[in-house]
C-alpha cells in the first residue's frame, strides 16, 4: 500500500483584522503559500498530482475555486488540477486529509494541501444568505445554535467558569508570545512582502501580530459577547488573514527525490458531533482516530485542539483526560488568530515542529467546525 508522508508544512504569518496582510488579495496570499512550500523544498511543481485547498467564505475574491486561481496566478503548471473545499473551520485539515487519502489510494504520488481566509476583505457570512435563498428550509428543526451560544453551552455543560475561561485566554497569549520570543515558530513561516501604498512603506511580514499583552484584570474587564454570557473577545479566536500549505508525498517518491519525510499520518477522520453543542466535536473525533490508530490518549505526546473559543480545548482536555501541559503548548487561535480556511494546516504544522523540538513522537490535531463537525488526525514522526 502507498504510504503518504509529510515532507513539510508552512504558512504565512497570520495578521489581525484591518492589518497590512489584509491589503493582499486572497489569491495572492494563498499563492505565496503554495509556491513557498515547493520552493523551500526544491520540488518541481510538475511532480504535484493535485492541489486541494480549504476556504470557508467562498464569495467575491474567494469564489470560483480560489485554490486553482492562486495556483495559476503564481505561474505554476496549468495542467495540475486544483479543488477548493468548504468544511467550515476544518477546511484546511480536511484538504490535508484528502490529499493524504489520494496518495494512499495511489491516485497521485505527491500533492499540496493548503488553505486561505482573508477575513478583513471577505468577512464571514458574506456568502449567506444569498439572493437565491437560505441554506436551511423553513421546516428546519435541528437545534444548531450559532457558535457564540454553542461555546457558552459547552462551558456550562462542563462546569467551566468565566474565570477559568479567562485564565485559558491569558494562557494562550502568554504561550504564543513566549513561543515567538524563543524562535519556536519562525521555521513555519513563509515571509510575505507587502507592497508600498500611499499610506505605508513596503514591508516584509514574518511574524503573527495577534498576540496582546494581557493580565487577569484586563481579561476580567472584558464584556461578554452575549448578555450574561461567559466568553469574551479575550477567550474567542481572532478575525484573521492568512494562508497555509503542506507538502505530502508517497514515501517512495520522497526517497527518490532524496527528501526526508518528517511524519506519517497514522489515522484521520471527519466526524459529526451533537448539534446542540455545535463545537464539541473534537471529543468524538479523538474517539474515532484513536480507535483507528489502536492508541489511547496516554499514547499521545502533544495535542493541538483549535481555540475557536476557550471552552473547546478545555472541554476536550477535561473530558478525555489529556494532560493539560501537552495541550496547545504554544498558544492557539485566541492569540495567533484563526483565518478559518487555513487554520487546520497551521495546527498540524505547530504540532509537527513542536514534536521535533521536543524529540517526541505523536500528536493529535483537531478542528471543531460549523455544522457540528470536527476534523482530526494523528501524526507520528518518522
């Protein structure tokens, strides 16, 4: 059987809403990640079998298969096929899982998984509702709340207090800042050159800029997003611009090209969760992929569970018994940001580089996603 392996994972910096990264068209942003992952590994783009990218808000500048548009805009080989998928926040991870599956099935020998979201330019929900109607019929009866309500439902269900959520949000900012200050995240980054405008000089962006100085007092002073709610802007992921990419190959091809595989995909899944809680799916995803892998929580060295809201990784940790000191060790989307179509590959990259830094072996990576879905994978260093 063909063995898909991870050769490299990289991303652009993630920029906060209204920042300079938002000056770039999403096609340009994604193309930088696509070309960057190939160039830094010296891989001929002609060897790529397919490119699959994630993007959630496929409207306006992100419509009409942005993955293909970005590839062509970079002058990359026109004969390489490209697909854009929308699996909500799990889009980039699902793109990764699909490329791995294509390699495992022998359909391709190498592929690029990627993702983009330019949330400054194309806000979430820009494609909903449309002039041709709403996606849910009038007879819709499923209790699938918006994500703000869902996050508070999860916290209440797990007995997580406002103070505990605030502490997790502060933890995220502190850990992400420390990771950047110690240079842990530098190897992931494909720098982005931002052209000069009338208002600003040209610059090269090579660092996330969502981290903020925070304290228990400043977190406690934030107003809840919902009346009498639990989550605030300090315990929710940020609106962000960014792109990511992963290079996967069949192990035999990597050997032929003298490329050293860094990890293999042990198991992957896309699962549905309880619509009432909407975002609690990583718990069910863990059950699925760990069963496929023949592993238990105690076998996992690191966990990356997306911080859509603080309650999501906290619920995962408390329910599964995962060691909190191994969960989101370099912070998460609360601090780094969450360009929704790109984050899944960002988490995979963060896990991979941290495994290497610690000389550890296995990581579990999961994204909660709209529609009460969750994507997940277990990766193992080679």
